[in-house]
C-alpha cells in the first residue's frame, strides 16, 4: 500500500534499487500495483519510486479481486486492500506468483524475484 511502513520502507525501494538488475534479466516492465487512487500512486511514485517503475492504481480493488489477492484491512481502518505479492507475467500469463504470509516480507522482495529470474 502507498506510504504504508513495509511497502514504502522496504518493498518498493527494493525494486527501485534492483530495477536495472531485473531488467537485465529480460524483464520489459516493472509495475507497482496498489489499491489506491491514481493521485496517491502518482505521489508515491514521485516520493519513493523511479522512472523504472510504472505505478498502477487499483482504486476499487478490482484487479486484487480478479487475481484472488484482495484482503480485508477494515480492522486497521484501511478497507479493502491487496495482499503483498510479486508476480512475473509473460504475455498475459502469470509464470511466478509470490504471496507474502501475513506480517512477513521476503517472498515478494526484488531480491527474491531476482533469484527466480
């Protein structure tokens, strides 16, 4: 989530730091998708992103629902959100999907993604 502690301090920065390495493995585009509106995603990209990362808003959580990764963050006052994950999509086919366990951060990191590529 945009400006949330783990995503802003670790998740997005790992992809910013490793973008050249990831693209060097043949990845055409790195996208960050979050259940936030496009204005928040633009601000997050400006604050913490880079030109190497495409920031995508999933404002209503439709993409999170469609891929089965929506979660209820209501007990934290956040409403519908997306689980933390990374995926490799090749010509519209998901080839790798790395979903974090609640409260963890490893499987979705750029470092783990590089090990898979």
